[in-house]
């Protein structure tokens, strides 16, 4: 009798609890999809922030390194200004202004200033730090050493450490003993705008 009742219930779809196969309703699926969408949104924003931070840090490091290299190149050359080991070259400062500096040095000790890197000029053209490594007749063209430069300022001090006024530079070039350099480099850093690095140093001209 019990067997017939069980068979009758199965035929009517009244399955035992152990055979039940419950599924997700539409509302439950929508809730899960919504939660996943929120999680993916937070993950994407976190990744975007990390990517922006990584980009900005790389730009900062590269900008700082570029500015340092530009300063070091000028420092090494300016230290030689006035080098005249044989006393016949007449090396010294040719022109000095707040935005450019030209000087000579007998770098190969041959008693003249006709060779490359013996008549050097540094200046800023737009946003390019430029160098000309010979006089105007031998080498009329400048070489761009560094781009994205927004500031290049030269200052000049005499042997007492007193700044020489800009108006007196034309007549007091022979008094220059120390050259101050301020260099600022700006570079784009994506959505973080720009990264700026400024270096300031003073160079003692040992041969003046």
C-alpha cells in the first residue's frame, strides 16, 4: 500500500526532498550581477590609480635625472673657463648675460682656441637648452642638450662672492670668478598635469 502511494506522489510531481533541484531566481541573478559590477568598478579604479601613480613617478625620476645631467654638463665645462696653460691662448669669458654664457678654454694645451670644445656657449632657445662647442665661424649651429626647459638663469659673482649686477656684466666680465646656474625642467605626467624639477648650483671658475 505504501509503495503505491509513493508511486502516485512521484507521478504528480511531488518529489522527495532529497531529489529537489532548486535554481537561482531572476532577482537573485540581477543582484549577483550588480555586486560583480561594483567589484569590477572598484578594481578598475584601483588599477587606474596605480597606473597613474606609476606614470607620475617615472616622469618625476626621468625629469630629475635629466635636469641633473644638464647641470652637470654645464658645470664640467664652466670649470675650465679661462684655462690657458701656455699663456698664449687668451682664454676667458667672451659674453655673459642672465640667459646665456660664452667662454673659452685651451682644452688641448696647444696654445690656441681653434679646436672643438674650446669656445663654448650655453643658452636657452624656447624650451631647449643648447650648446655650441666652437666659435661662430667654425660652428654656427647649436646642439640641443635638453628639452622641456622652462628656466635657465645665470648669475655671476666676483672674487669676494658679491653678485655682479646685470647692467655691469659687459664691463666687468674680467671680475667673474663664480657662475651660478638655475635650471628648471617641466614634463607632462598624464592626468597629473606636469612634473617640475629645479636645480641650482654655483661653479667656481678655477682658471680665472
